[in-house]
C-alpha cells in the first residue's frame, strides 16, 4: 500500500473512531441497524416510557432469571438490573457481535451475561449457564421480518423454557407479533406506548401456572 493511501486510511479510521465515541451507544446502535436491518426492530433505542411500561408487570421478587432477545446497546439492560434481586441473573442473546462486544465492555455486573447466538437456541444457552428455566423473557425482535420459520421457532423455544407463571414480554411496532405469540400463549395482555419512536405496541404472553 502506498504511503498516501496508508495515511488516508489511518485518517479515515481515526475519524470513524472519534465519531463513534461522540455518538456513544446511539452510534453503535445505528451501526448495528445498518449492518443487520432485518434483525433490529428500530433505528433508535426504545424510550424510557416504553421501558417503564414494558417492565411494569414483572414480579421482581419471583424473578431468578430474566432473559432478553436482541438487547442492542443495552437500553433495557440497566433498568432490568436495577430492578432485579441481588441473586438473580440477566442473560441477553444477540446475533450481532458488535452489540455483544459493546455490552461486555460497558456493563460491569456479576449478574449479567451477554451471549452471541440465536434466540431460538435459548434452551441450550441458559442450560450452559446453569439454569433450568427462565421467569421472564423480553424481546424487541421484529417478528414480522425475521426469516421464514425463525419467529415460530423462537416462540416455541420461549414457551418451553419459561417457568409456569412466567411471561414472554414483546414490544413491536406491528400487532403481527401477537399472532406469533398466540401459537403457544393462551393468555396475552396488550398495551400501547405513544411516547416512543415509533409508537410501540406491547404484549405479555403468560405461561399457565401449574
């Protein structure tokens, strides 16, 4: 490589790193969206209003394991950790190594584990970390745009791994997510958060106790 080309590449790399630092998590989130738009539900992270409403029905006193699919840059991670018991665990699963690397660098909590993998493999993933079931599973994955068969496989695995009385928490821009959930969950509560970009639909699929 010629000296001028090397200098140009070095300057470009430095500029990209400065821009990334300036944008912080928003820049990382946007980069992940550009790389894998089908796997990311939004171009920007969820609002605090969405976070609070989505987590409001969780019984934290009975939550030993909370799982999140598609955590992105961790918009929900710290709010979940802030609410969890000291001996509870949070496992997040994402297919994008950019997000997993960012989370591992920015979240220092012994209760937190970030895993590179598919949500459809949730049973294998939590077993590998010493758990036999999850109490709550949160997902912002865009079910309507996932590859054929992936959405149903995720819902099936989620229902199997949830403990009785647990719930599958889903936030989406489309109500189609409810159709996927209805494959396995007989009771599904719904709500709506207008203070989000875009306005967000929310669903809680409950696994029957006993």
